[in-house]
């Protein structure tokens, strides 16, 4: 009760502050920021429904962002806040259409040889502290992203053909990017690189402190960005409050400056169930990353909110076997089991025995899609629709195992048990993350499926860190279920998984040279698609990668969950996308309908 | 020692309860790990006597249920075909008490599966899982309590009887064990075990570790009793006649501790059942697909289960008579022997 009372006082203070702020803007029209665009500013006119200005959107965040610095942000919550609401890039991928569109660069030109990108910036744009943006900021941004000492996680994306991209200024509004080799992703490359304010960050960069600046506890006046919202307040352990960026460079169809909302409040709510309760009680306005069971609980008791199933996202769950070169001495039991796993027929048999439709039905309550490859139906541009999708068949599994030399013997209780050509019974364990109920459930279903084949499977839930340690370091496991949620629909976002030298090439990571012929082929296909000039050629190459994966089954793909979200009925322009950030990608256009007491006008 | 009947009644009640759990194969209709993927989270079925047409049936029957069209979690009865409920039916083979092979079940049905207490996330029969789950939980409780009492009595008697530096050392070690953060110890232990160890073995290994680590409290109690017993006149007299240490302990001193040990046993068994539940809640317990009370209750960690599947609470209710029995037994034993001090000592746990 006490806390509630305090909050309402806080709210009242906030409302007063807002009134004063808007009064200040109105009384000083000369230095203030006009709500309508002036001709000197080249603003971006966004199509879409017109909304009311004002209001405060409250959203749950599963953890505190570790930083507000786009350079060093690696954790999900930081990226969600920074890229979703606080920063902007030169060219942006529209999360709904999955196509690129102009952002800070109003246009771009790619030279015929595909090596030179000329970008033209919008004129008259200002950072959220009122300082203007020009080509020098862009040069500074890419200099620090490429600085090896800063270890920006996105740095690798700027290395093309082994050489970093070079950036050259032509005039105050034109920048040229020079690549060493053609780059298949094209202008999509620029998505996700937040343009940084040189006037604030040049000094810390010179002092070598850029990596540490803009921690989450930064003062609001020390921070500036180009996104729709800017930093207002951070309360440790409770919330992060963002306010409208008055200098934002997008307008609605009538020319009114976006965003519509006055504020966004991110509450730190670590548990999924607590997020559901907060949304149900009306404390938060939007909820995303919902599990199917919580989604159906919320759908059943809809009161003033709408639940939306946005369809399959980019997450793919898969089972994989340990295919590492194991030392006979150190990991003898694992090495013995590997003989089965290395047999492609064995992997195909396991794949055939898995009842994917049951996984989708029981784990996702039918809110998901069965998978036979890494590209989900949600990724419309890249999915290879022609890879085979054989249905669940124990007969096929049995005949594959027979071809591979396995046979069946009678067990002590009259059940038939699978044994290999040496008469050794086939038994192995599947490790899963104990914190993820969905994947543990999949493992239990697979355990039952394989029991039908006479394979005895143990499911071992492990804490996620020790699971990753086993998979990537000690290699002490038989099989494992994991999921990858790509951040972008482009094949390059998962290149680390498919290249045999990649750290996320889970079944046999960080190989010095590919062990098998098909891994060699995937390596060369992935490298060719990197530099292939057109989408069609890249698609053809990536289709072949999907075909090889479906044939060789190094990963047995299981299912992909739908993106399940919900929002209060009063929120307008709510169009969830299957790419991250699922609900906040168009945050500048979200607004509250018919809500006079919350409206700023 | 005055004998009263009170504790015998409790003992008989407990014996009946344990008997039901031990012969779970007979009392349950299905294998607890068998999945019915068409019927996850099915609510308990209704037993009817009057069918949809209004006809009365002498034999109780039920209707098979299927998912309502267009829904993922709502079921409806197929009222066109009543399935009669049969008693002493033959079904899945099982071994009674782990030994006698049989196929007779107390109740069941032929045409369709009957879910007395509904089904879980995989469509497994919740009633069968509760009874079979009791086998593992109670076994863990009895086994753990037995180990603890064995070590506790051994160490407590040694410390109390010999006294001196041995007493000091053993009691300081006991304090160390009480202060041990055993939860972290268990996590470390589980991470250290090879994956190839069968999960059931691993689980009982963990129970043994808790059992072995838990000796400190009973050891202190036993030590106290032994300390006072060894100064009794008849003990001194026996010693004067030249009785050996072993004879004195066996004949005169340990029998004195029996009431403390029995009361402790009655208190420790439910404690170890709870420990099993804690472990399962944390994912250290018996793994899927084997049921235990802890893993059955662990599904209640999810909010969605909590609000929409009330029958998943059933395991919690099943535990109540067992705990009541053990605690009733403990207090009856205490009354019989008038060992009032023990209450204060054990309340700390």
C-alpha cells in the first residue's frame, strides 16, 4: 500500500513536470522544436494510422539492461532498449516487411562492382540533445565500431573479405563506404549500427574510456541519441524511464512530429509468470515473449486487452548429437556412442521417429510450426520450401536402422531393445537446460518416441552454463537440445552456426578444417553467398545449404514457436512483427486511443 | 516404560497407506509413463450412472473425451458412446512389490482410457503417477531416515559413552555439518557425476549424501541420552562387575535411546520426503519420465498450470495423510515415553 501511494505522488509530480515542460516549449517558439516540420529539415514521413499525442507506455523487461552504450551492448535487454527505442541506424530493416528502408540516410547508391556504397544523410537532423548530425558523426561511429580495443560485438560484421570496411567523407551530408569484396547483404549491413554523437563521445574515446561510458546509471544530460526516445531516469532494480525525443526525425502522414507517446517505462520483471500477472492487472500495457500456456491463460480471461498470435518467429529448436573428434582415453563412453551418431542413417532414423506434430501440440499448444530445416516459415524470404518434410514414421526409422546394421533383441521385461552390430544396447542421454521448460518437455517427448524404437534415452536437465560448457568446452555429452533465435532473417546472422570454424557450430565447433565432405560444401556455399551479388543467387546457395542440412541431419530440427504478444485495446498502431523487437519495432507510432487524461494536449 | 495403544493405531494406518503405495501396480489402471498425446491436461473424468438419453445404468460408466473443435485445451465428452467402468480388469503388466508379475488392475476400462484424476502435460494418468510417485518419495524418505539414524546413533553413542576429547571432536564436527550449505554441495555433486550414471542411481546417491550429512541432530540427542544413561546406578553396577564397553552399550545404554530414535525416525521420514520434493523442485530429483511427488508438484511452478489445471494440486493432497500419520506417530511415541525435551530440540528443524 505504501509503495502504491508513493507511486501515485511520483506520478503527480511527473504530470506537473510534463505540464511545465510543454508550457516552456509553447512559450518559446523561436528556440523550441516545432511540432510541424520546417522545410530545412529533411524528415521521414511514415505511412500509418494517425494517433493522439501523449501517454505513457509501461513495458516489462526480463532483466536490467547492462549498458546504454550501443557499442558494448551484448545482452538482450540492452539491445532491446537501445535499438528498439533509443537509437537509429543509417538504413533500417522494416521488421514487418523484412525489407530495407531509408533511415538516417535518405538514399544510397551501390557502385556497379558492388564495392562502393554512397550514402546521403538527411539534412537538419539533430540528436536528442539538440546538436546537429553530420557526416563526421558517421565517420566517428564507424571508427569506434571498428576499433579493435573496444571489442564491439558487431565489429565482425564490418570485416568483409578479411579487411575492415573503410569510410570516407565526401561532404557534410555524403559518406562513402569502401568494401574489399562484394558483400551479399548489401545495404542491410547498416541496420543495427547506431550512429553515435561525436560531440559527447569523442573525449572519452580519446581518453580510452569509451567502453565504460554510458553505463545504465548515466545522467540523462550526458546521453544523446537519434531514436524516438531519450533517457530520462533510471531507478536501480526497478525501472528505466525514457521520454520523447523532441528532435526526432520522423513524422506522421499529416507532418506531425513523432513519436506519439510522451514516455516509455521499462519495468524490470525477471520472471515470465510475474510479467503475466503484471499485464493481467493492467500494470503493463504490452507483453511479448509469451509462452503458449500463459498465452492461453491470458486469452481465456481477456479483459480490456487483445492477444495476438503473430505466427512463427525465427527461433528454431533442434536436437544434435556429439560429433566431435573425441579422445578414446578421456571420454571413452562418449566416444563409443559416437560410432552410432556419426552414422547418417542413425540420425535420419531418429529424425523419422520424432513426432514433431506432438511437439507442436503439447509444447506449444499448436501455436508453433514443425521444422525440418533451420529456416522457419516466419522467414518468408529465405525458407527453402522444397526440402522434404517426411511425416513421423516408425517403420521408416526401423528400416533405416536395419540398413545401418542395427538389430533388436528381447529385453528382460519382454520389450525389444535396439542393439548395434557389436550387440551393444543403444542407450544415450540428452542434456537440456533446466531453466527452459519447453525444451525439457521436447526431450521427454523424444525420449518416449525413441522408446518405441527400443532406444533407452535419459533426459538430464542441466543448468544452462554447465550445459554450454559441456557442449563447447569439455565435449562431455551424447546429445543436446538447444534453440537459436536469429536476430535477423538474413542467412548471415547465423553464419557462425553453419561454418565449420564457427563457435556455434554446435555438433563439432571451431574446426580448423572441415572434417566431412558435406561440411566442406556448406562452408564454401556460405562463403559464396556472402559475396554473391544478387538475392536470387544467394537464395539458391542458401537453399542448397538447407538441403544438405536436411539430408545429413547434423541437427535434427524440431519446431518453432509462434511469436505471442498482447496489448491493451487502447493502444493504436499495434502491429507485432516476427523479428525482434517484436512489439516495439514501431514504437514511434504507438499511441493511446481516446485517452484524454493521459494525453499531452 | 508404560505402553499405551495410541501409537499402534497410527502405525496400522501408516502400514495401510504404505501398502497401497507399494502395490501401486494393482491400484492404478495404467503405466505411469505411458503418454496419451491427444489428451494433455485433461480434467478428471466424470463417472455417470445416467446417460445422455436419460437411461439409468447399473454399472457406472464414463464418456471418452476429445478436444473441442478449434480449441487447444478444452475437452468435451463424446456422449454417443458410454464406456463401462470395470473392476479387476487385466491390463498393463506390472510386478507387484517389484516381484510378482501380474496384469490385474483394481479398475479400468476396455474401449478407452479412464482418467480418475485427470492427465498431465503429456496425457499421462495423474492417478497412476501419484501412487507410483509415492513409491520413490517414500523410499527416499525411509532410506534417508534410516541412514541418518544409523550414523546418528553410532556417532552419538560413541561421543556420549567415551566422552573426553572424542566427545569434543565429534560434537564440533557435528556443528560443522549442521552449518554446511548442503544445497550447494548437492549441486556440485550432481555436476560432478558422469552423465552415464543412471538418473535413478544418481538420485539415490544424492539421498544417501543427505542422509549421511544429516546425522548431526540425532547424534546430539542420542549423546544426551547416553550421557545420562551411563551414569545410572545399574550401569555403574554392571561396569563394576567387569562388563565390557560393547556389552554395556548393547545391553543397557542403547535400549535407553530407543524411544528417542523411534521418535526421531517418525519425524525424519516426512522430512526426507520433503527433501526429495525440494530436490525435484530444483531439478535434482528423479528425472522424467519417472514420477515422484516432488516432480509432480514441480509442474505447479508454472502460473498457467496453477490457474487452469486444478487437478494438478492432487499430489499435494495425497501427501497429507502420510505426513499426518508420521507426525501422529511421533507425538504418540513421545507421549508414551514422556520425552518432552525432544520437542524443543526438533522444532529447530
